[in-house]
């Protein structure tokens, strides 16, 4: 014996109404998309653009985002490369690069893994007073089974993006090269 129930309800239209109520992301200006593609290639997605550092200059965050698939179900935005670029008198220049390592104009950011990283979990938040804060968690290519998330934020004193200590309170200095320290025992 089987019972088949059916009915009419206005609830069926709610998902589409909710989807329409969600604000659409602003369209990326052609100039910004073109600059992002010149830095990272044609598969680049512009994730954010505005005065991200709260320094009065237009910036954008762009990345090569790994698409979600049944085999890639990791939470967050997974990227292989990312860049923050800044518009200085009509010319876009790179102020932060994320590929195998985290780098700015002065070198490798503090806490960057010594071994090359093939992918990063990217999280970010925009604060009215501190500007853009980025969080990068290395995914592959490191030997630590519990990788630490690296916080990165604009340092208004040095006028560049720098990594933060483990408590995300103090800025860390860069290293011009990456590698293990060597010492000689006598």
C-alpha cells in the first residue's frame, strides 16, 4: 500500500525570491580586470577592489582560484596564486604576491614556509579602521601536518603589506632570501 501526497504551497517560490534578494557583486571595471590578467594570466578572478589598505589609493585583490569539484571540497577559497596591486598615478603595481611563498617589495614575509607551497586557503576581512586583513593557510608542499595560518595586513608605518605574529597583533619583518640558517660548530 502506498500513499502519495501532493499539495500546492507558496514556499516553493521562496528560494528564487531569496536568490533575487541577495545583492549582486559589483561589476569589475575593465581596467582592473585587465591589470589583474596582466599580473596573473587569463584565468584570474578579481575578488575585491577598493581602497583596501585605507591609504587613499585604489587596490585590488586577484587570484587564480581553484574551482570547486567533487574531489576539491575544501572549505574556503583555494588559490594557487594571488596578488594585491595598487594604482599609483594611473599605473598598477604589485604590492603583495602569493605563489609558492608570500612576498612583498622587500622580500619574503615572516612565517612564510621554507618549502614551496602549491596551494593556499585564502580568507579575508575588511575593517573600517585597519583595512584589508588576509589569512593564508598553506595546503600542499609543506611537511607540517598542522600548518599555521599566516595573517597579512597593510602596515601604514612601512607602507607595505606585512605578515603578523601568531596573535595577529604585531608586524613581522621580511627576509630578502628564503632558506634555513646555517651555523658552523667549532
